[in-house]
């Protein structure tokens, strides 16, 4: 796991639902459907759009905000993200060597 993906959906009654996912990679559909995407390996914000507007913030502020809500998930991402990034680099190098 490397990325934290958050999507917000407004219900008919005005309430907002928050959907949380984690992923090893970001797909095009993730970019299109998620409001917030945080990369815990590079400690950067991939996407942050709140209520249709880009939100200017830092990775640290977003990490701290979501840590208050999902502490175990954030801790797990912080442990696993660097490992996942290294594994992905090795896989890319192996593909280049074999020509696939």
C-alpha cells in the first residue's frame, strides 16, 4: 500500500459520505473519481480537490488531518509505502532487463 484515496459524495439530503481506499498504484479511474490522493512513499499530494475546487495545502497538513480520523491506517501506510515504492522500482528494472 502506498496511496491513500479519499472520495466525497453528497447525498440527496445534503449529508456527505467519505469513502476511503488504499492502493499500490493510482489508476486513471482513481484520479477521476477521488477527491484526495496522498502518496505516502514520496510524501506528496497527487490530487486535492474539495467541493470542486483545488485545495492548496501541504502533505503534512493533510497527513495530520487524516491521522486524527484514521490513525491505524495512516501508520500502516507510513510503514508500507516505502517498501512498496522499492518493490515497484525493482519490478520496473526487471522489466527493462528482460525487455518486456
